[in-house]
């Protein structure tokens, strides 16, 4: 056999070996890439998040994933996946949720669509504005732009300058994303309360002793603090509406407590009922000057649609509900029975 033929066969064998090696490499890399695509990131059982800063490059994002131990895959796999998905250079800044089981493909899809992580902040029915501000200060991933502002400055910042803040924010759950401000939530909650009052006021019951939506807001805040039972709200509102119509003092303890401020230590005494403040409805006629809490929509509806009846008094039963009475004599018997435990 000639040297030329020997060399030809050797080159052929080498070529076959190279082709087999290349095919093996392609097969191996293909399998590895497929596993990378479908293998969840290393996320803690409780989940987490990753933040993409404005101006971050794709390399920065992948490096951050590797630095946090979320992925050990070669950056080339990430580049190949982004190219396949056609999202390279199209990832949005923001905070993204990392739920257990999330895959690289799902994460890139979220980033490309800008599906940033949303958190919820709930304003609870019956909170005071002070309690609302304290809760906002504890909210995670929320900018606290109101931290050094007094109440008047906060109202100015949200476009409601000159308004007393109490009662002006609708209790609901508000979604926010990282970078949003506490002022953003207050602005939305204020707008929601304005919208709700504008919606409910025109359909109010006839002949209410309420001249403005703000007076309805004040009455609703009292109803909110007097009972937590949905079935009682309209009854409680009815009692206060009739007392206003009959020019009787409202005599509502929650308003007195609100006027006491920091002096309230958990119990209301007889001397507290006789100490005059703008909110003492035992010493001053009519509604207090402002709401005493943040009333929810059900309390607003009750204030504008009080239940008919003739009850002018009510007393707590001790189980969350109340007993209603038409006369002072009947009311005093109820007080003896349910407050002093001297039923007769």
C-alpha cells in the first residue's frame, strides 16, 4: 500500500474521530442546555427576590444571579437562552419574585415583560391616621418620603393641603412595587375616599341631618368605632341620626377617647366624660369637628342609609354586640344588666 493511501486513511480516521467528537460535544451541550432551561433556580423555601438596577447589562444580571447562588450555570447558557427568547437587551429594571421552582426561562420572561414583584399594603377599617402612618413606616421596600413631615405637610404633598387628615383615606388593600413612596399610597387612598364619597352621597337616604359628605364621613367614623358587627352598623347609625334630629348629645365614648389623645390609658372614667374637649360628645352638641378614624365603605353606607326605628340608646353586651333601647329608663336597666351585671 502506498504511503499516499496510508496517509489518506489516517486523515479519514481523524476526520471521523473529529466528527464523532463534535457530535458528542453537541449532544452533551444540547443536553446540558436543555437541563439548564428546565432546572429550577436555587431558591430558598420561602422564596425571595432579585433586583435589576436601572442601566444593568445582561452580564450584570447573570453575574448577580451567580453571586447570590441562584444559578451556577455557565453565563454562555444564559446568553444562549436570552438569544433564543429574543430578550437580550430588553430586560426591564425592577424587583422580581423568586418563587421556589422558577426556571431561568420563566425568570427571563418575567424580566422581559416587566412583571415586577408587587407587594400589598392594607389600610384597616377603623385605624386612625396616626396608626396608618406608623404602619406605612414599617412597610418593606417602600420609600418613606413622609418620615420627616408633619400631618399638614403630608396633606400638602398629596395635593390635599388644608384638609384635616383624619378619616380621609379609604381602608382597602393597595398594591405597590419597590421604589413607590408612602406618599403614593396615601395619594391613592385619599383619591379612593373622595371617589367613594362622590359615588355614595347622591344616593343617601332622604332627610338626613348631614349637610355635607364630610359630615357623613364624620358620622361613619363614629359608626366604625362603635361596632365591628356588620349587622349592627345601620342600627348604630340610626341611633345617632335620631339623636342629631332630636338635638340630643351623641354621647359616644370613642369620640371622647379620640379627644383624650395620649391621655387615654385603656379605660374611660367619669371624669373623662365631663372634661371638655372638641371631641367630647358628652359636653358638646352635634358631630365632632373631624372624623375620629378611617371608616370603611360599609360604615359609610350605614351612615348614609341608617336603619329605621325608634331606639335612642345602646349599650355593649360584652360579646361584641349591643342592646338597643327607646327610653332612658330602658337604657339604664340595660346598663345595670350588661355593664354592672345586675339584671332584674
